[in-house]
């Protein structure tokens, strides 16, 4: 029988999600047995116009990683939506904006000013900025328009499935591909549309093997200020760990090697806003006799937005900072 | 009323045991205060999560007030302590996102303090009027429309 059609695309992406797909190791051979790659800029030479030439729904499954940061990202999101039967928002950037979503703390102009004029190592006395359009003898050149606000894939087009993680873990990718392939072959069912896939029930804490006791802390510490106990919950030692506000699925990769969870798997099921959830969790475990003391300790978190919304600012209720 | 016609839209989360009754008392005593605040009855001020406050701003509120029982008087013993503990961290976070200090206000209003309730709502309305409209969702309006379709080529 003919193979299914596979596409993968990077929009506002670091490329890590593309590498993550290869981490399924020998299983990639199964992917090759079942699918023809019809678009995958990181791995094969296809042009946008090839995709434009496909019939709608031609691609069986498209893994879309990266955020929507500029007009080119948006164009490809629309194009791949139309051409794909199953469109998966793949990775933290596509599902929540990811690290690039922190650009929502600034405007596009502020970022350009920083990069092209204010960075100490930049020598640009004439304040030359890249132009979106430029006429050369051969014709007009253009660059994508950079938006002020980083968007998620879902804020741009209709999405079938959401697969969080920065990047998604290999065992979860393998599991998801198995389910999708089986469904395409008629040997299984797809999850309900809109489902978050490649995650586990409950929160990162449920997968974390550190010993949990009563969560009561007297203040916050950073990981380089002391030697954390190897066995005990990091949050109970005063290290801000996003575990309670993060979906399970990675196997608590970070806490098992002594790093606090940064929240890349996004909010657990039922949590609307990951940062808001973490904020109330933190405030409720501070052990102090009166509200003023709780308040004083809580206010010592140096960068609440960058800590609680490291991956999820673009998908949060407020989505960005006012500029 | 203001010259520019701006009427602040305020959301008030009122604890049902104290502040909501304080609001009732202000009403039955026929105290005058501005009509700008939409009251939402909550079981406890501790039940008001940061999520609720952010949702209010995202959906168009210009200011949010959380009113609960005085410290020590909480029906659930320490719900209002939790509110107070969350509040400074949330304020810091909201300020990082560009919301001016003062758009969220925490007040303790007992069931007997109808006059305090009326005064707080009056003061808060004027403070938010001075800050001006927040217009959070306005920021997301015209991005996509700003891009000329021909600017996108393969
Ligand atoms: S989710 Fe992480 S790995 Fe994937 S593109 Fe974004 S930053 Fe890179
Ligand atoms: S808070 Fe962090 S360290 Fe503690 S149990 Fe949860 S994931 Fe593990
Ligand atoms: S522990 Fe947290 S930050 Fe680390 S991989 Fe898992 S979800 Fe992501």
C-alpha cells in the first residue's frame, strides 16, 4: 500500500524539536516505512511552492514546532493547516509560545533597538536597521514582518493536538507516532480532537522521585547558593520548582538530576494559567506567622514572570506585557 | 463624572461572610457610591485566585478589588491570610507585565462596615479613573491585519 504523508515544520523554533524527533532512534526506520516525507525543511529539500501545490488535506500528519513570531510563520501555519489532515502543535513553542514567548515582555521595536544599536558589541553608528523591503537592480527583496506579540499555533489556526515539552521527550514522541500510525492504518482510534497528547495524568511532582514531606518554606534559595539535598523535594528546600504547576510526562527529567523543573510541559489538565497556579502554590507554602511576613518573603522572588511563565507567557491569560 | 467620558469598569470579589454583607448594608443604609463596580460573591477572599484577577483584566476590567474579612475574622480561619500572602507577589508580577501599581486593591471590610465599603468603592473608582483605561485586549487587535498579504512570499 502507498505510504502516508508526513511533514514537519519549524516556525519560530530553535531546532531542538527537530532533533528530538531523531531521538526516537531506531524507531525512525518505522517512520520511514510508514510515511513519505513531503515537507521537512530541516531534513529534506522542499520549497514552500511544493506545499502550495498539494491538494488540501494531502499531508496525513504534520508536526508543527516553533511559535508564530512573524508573517512567514503565520503564512506557513495557514498553509500547513489547509494541507494537513492532522496538525500537531509540537513542543512548548508551538503549544505555549515557549522561550521565544518571553519576547512578549518587549515590543518588536525594543528588541530591534537592543540587537542593532544598544548591544555593547554592536558597531552601528548610522543606526542601520534591516528593512522589510529593499529594491535592488534585480527586483524587490522582502523579509517577513516581525510581530510585536509572539503567538501560539492555536492563536493562529485550528489545531488538532497539542504536544508540550521543550522539546517533547523521545518516549512520548514514539508513543504518539504509534497511536497516529495505527489510526491511519485503521487499527486504532485517534484521541479526541483538541487533546493534549504525549503527557501523563497529574503533575510533574507525581513523577518526581524526590521525597516529599510537608511543604513549608521560610524563604527562597537559588541552586548555586547551597548544596541541595539529593533526595528531598527541591521546593521544600526553598528552590522554586515548577513541578506542582506542570503536567507530568517527561518523567521528571530535571529534578532527577538536581535541577528544578522549569515548567516546559505546560500546565496540568484543568489548570488555566500555569503562572497564576504557581504563584498561589508558592504563596500558600510559605511558613510565616503573619500576612506581612508571608508577603515579605513572597516578594523576594526576583523575576516572577520569567520564572512562572518561562515557557507559557504567550498562552497565559494576559499573554504579554503592556508596552 | 469625568470630562473624557471614561467610566472605569471594576470587578469586586467580595467575601460572602463579611464584605458582601458590608455592601448590602451600604445599600440598605442608602449610602451613595459610584455604580462602576460589578460585585462577585465568593465564599472567601482566599478563594480568589490570581487566575480570576488576570481573567478580569484580560476580559476588559480596568481595576479589581478583593474584599474580605479583617485578619483574625475569617470564617475559614485563615483564608484571608492566604489572600494577603499571594497579593504582593501577584502585584509584582502584574507590574512586570505593565499594569500600574494600584489596579488591584485588597481591602478588609466587615459586615458592619457599610460606610467603609461605600468609601472604598468611591476612592477606588476615582483612582482608576485617574489611571485611565487599561484596554488589555486592544493590544491584540491589529497585528495580523497590519501585514500586507503580498509581503508574504515563499
Ligand atoms: S519547544 Fe524547545 S526545543 Fe522545541 S523549538 Fe521551542 S525552544 Fe526549541
Ligand atoms: S516540587 Fe519539584 S522537587 Fe518537589 S516533588 Fe515536585 S517536582 Fe519534585
Ligand atoms: S522536569 Fe519540568 S522543565 Fe524538566 S523536562 Fe520535565 S517538565 Fe520540562
